[in-house]
C-alpha cells in the first residue's frame, strides 16, 4: 500500500535503497558506473585543458588552478569560461613569466 504522506514515502524509499545497495549486486554495478562517469568527466576536462594550456593574466580573477578543474569535475562550460581568462603559453614561457623575465601577452579575444 502506498504512503499518502510524501515525507514518509521518501524516508521509506531512502531506507529501502540503503539496504538494497548494501545487499544487492546492483551496488557493485552502480559504483562502477559512477566511477566510470567520473573518469570520463575528468578525461574530458583534461582534454579541454590540454587544448589551451593557458596562463592567467590576473591571478585575482582566477577561480581555481586550471589543473584542479579535472579533479573538481567542472562542467565544460565552466572550464571554458575559466580558460577564456587565460593566455596560451608553453611551459618554458610560463616559467619566464613567473620569473619576471617575460611579460604576459593579452589574449586575442581581449
């Protein structure tokens, strides 16, 4: 018999799912799917970052390290917005910019 009270129904469903996922083979499959999905998202963000390999012009404007985007599972749109604040430089030029031997060039879109 269904529950008339939605709160009671949700509570019962949560309780059921906890026991179901602990005792059923579906739990293993579900965890594997979640891990695979997370890995796919990380790979997509890493691919996006590797496309740009960028350097922030103003550290105050940056939300987070670009390398952390993949581990934080940012959406593609949010990652692109963050990368739009950057200038693409090679690793050697990046070091020179931080050492003060080279000044960063403004992005083409700015």
